[in-house]
């Protein structure tokens, strides 16, 4: 598969089959992904793999967690301006339309949101942490590393969903993996094989025209 094909095919899958993904495959993808660009070669990522019996234990741990959670960071700015606000709004509407969930059905919408914390049924996942001392340049390294991982997974026929929503569960995830106090949770990534019959996987988010965000000087 060409890189351009992997980029075109990759999407955020939100309904997975229970078909297992071997740890050896995930390890190989992580190892190859570590060649992504990293300023100063800091390689600021710390990755924890959740799979097999560990996944069952983690999901049970989450269900029984009753302590307060402190979000690791603000996923979106509090006053999101245009055109970003519209892009986010339209994505949500497209997703709920694919699921036949009306705008007024708040309970159904909340149920779908909460499926984030079940990895949308994926059998495996990774969590990516970063040291608190790191700044925007190192956070951009995380993005490049994780995008490389998702494209390599696509090449291997494996689907993914990057989930910044897990940053809301910073405390419980950190306790489960016995994480360092100096690290914060950037995101999780659900890993598996998509359920091609599920309507949530039958739509693809749109992108704004290149004329709106690129200028050739």
C-alpha cells in the first residue's frame, strides 16, 4: 500500500469487531512508528498497550472507578471561533445522522459519547503519555508519532480511532497503569478491525477546501 492510499483510507473507526490483534503486531507497529520526526530526538512519547486479559481488567476497573477525575488538558478552546466551530459541529451532526440519532435525543447522544470509554468495542488499545515539562513542539511530535502509527496500522489492514476523550480520564488511567506523577495522558487509540456493517463506519468526515487554509506566495 502506498502512503497516499493509507492516508486516504484511514478514518476514525467507531465500531469494531471482537477479532483479536496480537501484541506482536502492535509492538512491530510501535517500533516502526518510532522513526517519525522528533525534535532533538527527544522521543517524548510513553506508550502503554491494553490488550487481551488486560483489556477486560481495564474496562472493569473503569466501571468501578468512583473518584473524581481531573482532565489532563482542554481538548478544545473554550470559545472556539470560526471556521473551527462549524467544522466540529458539522462532524457531530454527520455522525449522529449516520446513527439515526435526532438532535433532541440527548440520552442517545450521551450513550454514543460514552462508548469512547469502551474503545468502541475494539479488542486492543494504546495510551500515549507525555512528561509535564514538555511543550507544544514535543506535543507535535506526539501527533506525528501517532499518525505514523495509524498509517502503518492501515497498511497492515488494522483500523484505529484516536481518542483525545481519554484525557478526561487522566487519573483513573494513570492509576491503572501505575503511571508516573510527572506524566499526563495525551490520548488513547482504539485498535482492531472495523465492523463494516455498522452505519457509524459508513461516513467520512469532510475537509475544508484547500483554498481556505493554504496560500501559495
